[in-house]
C-alpha cells in the first residue's frame, strides 16, 4: 500500500526527515512513533502531498506522491493535529464542503452513512463551534473518510482528549479498519494507544527511522521487555546514547 | 462541480454570513440610495424651475427663451465616488482579509490542500469569488442609480450617459478589487491576521487620504479659493507658461498623486460623470482613452498584488507557516 524509498526533507541546513525507508501493508494500522520534532508530521505532510520531498520517493498504491499527486489525493483521507474546521458552519455544511472538494458524487448520502457510523447523527445540524474537542475530532475523522479513502492519515488523533474521547476515537478507527479495510497511518507519541490499536509500528528519531516492524515481531524481538514503553526507550535510548 | 467553483461558492456564502461585511454593505447601499435620490431630486428641481420660467415667458407672449441649464443627470453619482473611496475600500479590505484569515483560524488549509485542489486554484477561487461579490454590489448600485435618475429627475438621459454610468461603476469595481487583492496579499504574507488587517488599513489611509492630500496641498492652483491662476486673470496658456518654470516641482507633485489608486479612481470617475469639465463632448470610450493612465493606475496595482500573493502562497510549503 505505502512504500517510501530514501524519502528526505531538508529545510536549509536542517534535515527534518533523513532517508526514510518504510513499507505499510494493505489493511494495516500503522503507528508512527517518535518524540516531538522527530519528523513525524513532516513525513506525513510529504505522504499527503502537502509538501515536496527534497529527495527520495514515496508511493501509495503504486502512485507516486509527487508525479501522481492527484491520484494519491484521491486515495487518501487526512486529519491534521488540532483541526478546528469552520466553526460558523454546521457539521453537515462542513462535510458538504469537503465532500464536494473530494468530488464525492452523492455527498449527502455519504454524510449520512459516515455520521451514522460515527454515532453522530444528532449533532449534524449544530454549528461546529459549539462542539467539544472530542466531537470536533469525530467530525474531523468524518471529513477524512467521506470519500472512503484507501488509506487514512491521522496526526496525533487522540492528543488532548479525555479517556472517554480517546476510547471513542480508538473504537471508530478500529471500526473503519474492520468494515472498510482502510489502511490507517497514525502519528502518535502515546504508546498506550499504539498497543491497543496498531498492528505495525515505526519509530523515528531526529528524522531517522529506527525500526519498522509488526507489533508482534517487535514484542518477540524484545522478549525481556515488560511493555512497549520499555521497548521504545531501549530502541530510542540506544540510538541517542551512541 | 469543479473544486474552484466549490471555493467560489463558499466564499460568497461565507461573506453573506460575515456581520462586519453586511454592516458596511448596508451603510454603503443606504448612503448610495440617499445620495442618488437627493442628487436626482436636485436635477428635477432645476428642470422644473426652468420649465416654469418657460411657461411664464410664454404666458407673457415671449417667443425667445433662455437656453436650458446644463443639467447633468450623471452628477447625482458624485457622492458615490467618496462613499466607494471610503466604505467600498473598507468593504473590499474586510472581504480580502477574512477570506484568508478564516482558513488560518480554523486550520482548514491542510485539509483543503490534501484534496484534489491545488494552491493556485484555491487562491483563484478565493479572489474570483470575492470579485463576483464586488461586481454584484457595483452592478446593483448602478441599477439603483440609473432607475433613480430616470424616475426621479425626469431629466433626459442619453444612451451615451448610460454607457458613461456603467463604465464609471466598472471603474468603481476595479478600485474595490485593488483593496480586495491588497487585503488577500497582506493576509497571505503576514502570519497574524489582525496585524495584516491593521497594515491593510494603514496602507489604505496613506494611499487614499495622505498622498492625495499632499498632492492637493502642493498644487499651486489650490492656494486660493476659486483657483490661484484664474484669480490672477491668467488663461490656460499663461498658466502653462508659469507651470513650465516649476517642472520638477509639478512632476514630483503629480508623481505623488499617481501613487494613489484613489486619485486615479477620482480622476477617471469625475471625467466619466462629467463632473470635471472638459469631457462633455467626448464619448465614454474616448474619455477612457484620454484617461488611460488612470485606468492603468487602477488595474496594474491589482494585477501586481495578485501575482505577489500567488508567489507567496505557492512558495509557502512550510507546514508550520500556513
């Protein structure tokens, strides 16, 4: 589904992402882990065609993110961190706008289907500015999956949410993955979430990919570790101590 | 529906929900209606007074009558030039600024640009959507003016007058477009939306009030009420001879005025409306060709600012700097 080869992004002298080589399988829930400023958001921005790589390449379903960016945009759904949406518009009006931009044929039918899936139908005609953060995040996910993308990119989807909101989002993502077979690529630094939802993980630090494995393999390789947190710190700490 | 049309449609519906925009629009329309109705009424009073005089002379058995006063029905739009200079510019600036700032505040730019729309299409959609709004506003005001002049003043209005009036409103549209694009450009350039609006307003004050005021103050002919040269009993040729001695001074003064789109708008507007004497015998298109520098002065800055906004927006791929 997603393959990157030596994907690199430089800002003048600063290398935000350094030769990223990554493969995400079809139908996987991939957790991209790293500390703040590790290069997660920059990687995600390149994969969602928002910024151009300095060198290297990335393909989604065989389409190059630079050369075939329109086809790539058609395949992906994206939820950035802390999205606010248009506060003065209702949930439906927001979704109609984004649905039309994605050229969804029967927008209203898709909106009803998606809101039903997210158990959000009673809030459809309320203005987004009246929503809590958790509700806004749900509408954010709704706009990202409105055109039924093959791959869903999420940047810290549960950041700042209360435990109930976090659980709700987690269940929604599992549902999308199970019912539609959507591949999910999730930036996060919440290790507890990764263990509960992800099938595969990648760890990035200072722009370099340290590891990319299935969660089960990783646990197998670090048999002595009691938790993912321990695994994470032994990988990241090992590199930082070198 | 193409993505650009979706953006255009959203810009228009958003503006119609923007309270500040609606308040300024309401004031502009109200002032336009009041000024045009009063102007048209004044023309009607002059016309009625002339007709009464003719009837009176006829009743006295006179056969020769004084010539009809030079009634200019277009002059009823004179105040509109000032309202557009003030409120029209303000309206366009608010539209331009809000159009970009709302995306920054709602964090929606990334969502939009991850869809099947490119940065240039998105920016074009915003500019075109707001230009359609400004065009609709000037078109409605031109119809109000035309109807008021015809119905209230009862003054004869020729097809040439109608063309002049519509061209005048076209110039008003171009003038407002300049401030729209200025608002968009500065909002794209400056990360803080409020700061961008403040700087837009400061630039508006400079080019709309300060520069024309400097030009007027430096104008030798403005040093005495009624004109310095005419009070000295000098004709046009003599005046020119005097001015030839102050070529550098005059070029500087004119250069300062040329920097102001407001002055260009005023010059071409007053010529089209026959408020400035000397253009009565010209057709509307002849007036535009005589005043081409002013038309260019309205068009060129908008095109340059549009291109600059393009360059800044298309180049801005740094995700931390929407």
